[in-house]
C-alpha cells in the first residue's frame, strides 16, 4: 500500500496518487510487486533495497547510493507489544533530492501520528523536517514502551524470590528475551544515526543538526537503559534458577530423610517375614512388639534429624 503526503501550511495532508509531484513523503507499507516496480521506475530505487527493508531481520544501517540515500532503523512493532514481549521491525527511509520514502512491513504509525503525541508540533514543510519527525516518532514509541519496564522488573524481582515465583516465570523469560532483542536493535540504530552526516540528500541547518544530536543522545540513553535492564533481568533469572534448584535440593533432602526413617521399620518387618526362628516368634504379642520397636525406631530417628536441623 502506498500513501502520499503533501505539506499544507506546515501540516502533512494525505493526497492521492495524482498529486505525487506535490508529495514530500511517500509511505510504502507492505508493498506488492507492482507498487515496488512503480517506485523503481519512478525514483530509480533498487528493488533489492526495497526487499532488504521488508526483511524482518534487516539490521540498522546507512548507505549512500547514486540517486538516493538509504537509512534503515529498527522500529518497535506496536501491534504485538505486550507487557513482557517486544518485537522490532526494520523501517527503511530513502532520501531523494525532493522526497522522503519510507518502506515498512507493517503500519506502526501513519502520517497524522508522526507529531500527534507532541505538545508543540513542529512544522513539516520539507523532506528534512519529515525525516527528523519520522526518526523521532520511532524513538518515542520505544521510549513509551521502555518506561514501564522498570516497574515490571521491580514486580518480578519481588515475586521471583517468593513462593509465587512460578507465576511470573514465563513473563520474566519473555521480557528478558525482548530486552536482548531491543538492546541489540538500539545499538544498531545508534550506529546508523551516528552515520547520518554522511547522507548527501539531507540538507541540515544548525537547528536540525542540534535536533539530530539530541536524537543520538536519546538513543544512547535508551541503549544504556536497556543494557541495565537486560543485566538486571539476567541476575533475576539466575536468582530464579538458584531458588528452584534450592527448592529441589530441599525436596530431595526431605525425601531422603523420610526414606532413612522408614528403613528400620522395613528391616524389622522383613526380618519377621522370614521363615526362620526369631525372638518373640512364639509370643502371642509378637506383632505388637514389632510394631512398638518400629515406632520407637521411627520416633528416635525423627528426633535425631530434628536436633540436627535436617527436618
């Protein structure tokens, strides 16, 4: 699907294909082969670059081609984001001398949402301003998803060391895996953003340069934050494994102790079940004598184990 956006008084308005010349932003969302071929013919975009941007595993990078510049960043897939699970997808941003073209697998946001969550909405009259707005939108989506993670980790930390730890075990492992993927994506984004000055089709002024520096700092802070969260979750999962192992050891120790306590009654019952002459065999109270000896043996061993703090 192709969407075309033109600027009217600094505000992006969606227009139809007949006004493609006026559009400063073309948004390609899961394009079909005909749409990809149209963009190839219209803007001389290499089909391989389009295919790369649609590859879910494509890393963030910057490339300078003959007719355009290509920037690939990892964006949060908001439609699948849950409390513990976070996925990212590549967003390809192509800069031509006159337009900005984005290529995505899914519509994580549309033109009206690029600045909708900002109190002060900057004007979007040039492709450079749209370029910065798109990058900032990608970063803001990640920031909003990262903010609740600290509270989630605190809850997991409190629960995972208690008897209810199995309630959050699945979520903890899912969150840990998500943080690893997000941390890796932010690192590749940081490397790509640091290479933006190499772009030939991006005309930057001092104000825009300052904004790009702020974006780079924001991504660096997000990377450091997710690194800390990632290490924290790793320590929590190690604590979970230690707690589970300790509980298993306690269970095995208890079972072993019970087995030892039952050995003497079993031995006495086995002896008196043999077809040989044994003490008290002719006594009419022999059964109760054996039961009494067994009870004394069990009680004695139980007292010994209690005194040794084994039970």
